[in-house]
C-alpha cells in the first residue's frame, strides 16, 4: 500500500485524538507513540519534498533575462 500525505495525516489525527482522550490502553501506548512518530516523519518528509518541488517549478518559470528600461 502506498501511503499518501492525506492518509498519514488522517491516521495521525486519529492517534492523537485517542492519546489525548485516554482511549489507548497503557500497554499499547508506546507502540502508538512510535506509530505516531513514524507518521510525523513521513508527513514532514512529504511536505519538504513538495516544497522543494514547488520552488523548483517556480524558479524554472522565471525569465532568464530581464528587459532593461532604456531612456
């Protein structure tokens, strides 16, 4: 299964909600925190990659030469 940003973010939101509302048993808390950390890392990496790609596209679209105003 390919994990997408939206799926990872949704799963992370559910985990955070469960942790904040004491819906996770203490015996599984460490595993859930580890899973949350992995989802956070995935989302951060995805966002950095998207940011880099967008900046690259925007840089490529800038004109390479500028017209000079002549008086």
